[in-house]
C-alpha cells in the first residue's frame, strides 16, 4: 500500500468522522425545537465578557417547577464574528426582556432562548461529506496519480 493511499484513507476517514459529528450537531439543534418552554428573563446583556471580548454575554434565567436556573446563551465563535454581531445580540436581548426559554425535559438545566439550527450548523456536515466523497473518489479513481 502506497503512502498516497494511506493519506487518502485517513483523509476519507476524517471526512466520515466530520460528517457524523455534523449530523449530531444538526440533530441536537432540531431536537431543541421539541423541548417544552417557559417564560424567562434576560438578566445580563453585554457586548463582551471577561472571557471573550468578541462574543456578547447574554445570561437568562427561568423556572422549571420549583427550581430556578440561570444559563448563558451559547454562541458559536468564529472568524466571521464582528463587533456588529455582539451589538446585534445586545439589542435583541436587552436586560429585563422577557424571553421564551426552551429546556431539555430530561435535564432542565440545559436550555436555550434560540432553539433550532444556528446559521452555520450545517457547515461541519457539508465539509465532512465533501471530504468523504473527494477522498473516496481519489482512492477509487486516483490510483495512477501517485
């Protein structure tokens, strides 16, 4: 087996793992749409935090039964995040605003105020498929290119 074939197999395997990981991300995002919801409130809304000066810090609280929970909105980091992005979230979720909180019925401390898929959730899945297909094609048809 040539080093070329080994590299292509590893590339294809990495693409397959990435595809599975992307599928899990998409499935989890869709699952939040079926979670029950309660009214909550924005407790903190700032354009940056001590941990991260690019992403906004949005903290919300909610009650499920007799328990009060506090969560921070999980936002994906990335190279496309701009100061305008953080400001848009601060405007969207000002402190004191009432919000609909979707929580996991099996783990009520897991919750979100933005259920469903995030804008780029499909990206990991798409890149994984592309890598798997390209790696597979080069393995099958590229045997004479090394």
